[in-house]
């Protein structure tokens, strides 16, 4: 809490708002790998700079974060044009159920022949 008290309230609000915006925008990636990378990168960047107290450096970091937010927004729009099947880790069932045991087989032709 002492760290926040040394920052001005406006700066602390800007930093929290930027952090939430970056995480929210990261969640817009349709691809699991890109989505998780963007969230992890955001958290790591903020964690690495959390003890910074110099106001000028903090403002530079905020400007860098805003630039990255614009890049994320552009990339999420572009990546929505190239959607792939969801991965197993995302919880989607792939294939169709067959037989009495509920086993799964692929029901899509992959075009390898």
C-alpha cells in the first residue's frame, strides 16, 4: 500500500486502468496460444515494473503500454479473420461420439490424401 501512496492517485488509476484494458483486450484473441501469451506478457511486464517510483519513468511505461494496447487491438481484429478449431485445452469436444462407450473419432476430412 505504501507504493500506491507514493504515486499520485491519477497515475495509479491510469496504471490500473491500462492493466485491465490490456488483459481485457488479450482475452479477445480467438487463438488460445495468442490469448494466453498476451495475458502472461501483460502480467509479467507489470510485475517487473511494480516497484518503480520515478514519475517520469512511470509515464514512459504508460505510454509504452498504450502503444501495446493499440497493437493488441489491431492484432485481435486481424486474427479473427484466421480462426482455427479450438484446442482440447479450451474444453471443446472434437469429433463425434460413436458406439456404446462414448469413444471419439475424427469426423472431419483433413485433406491429406
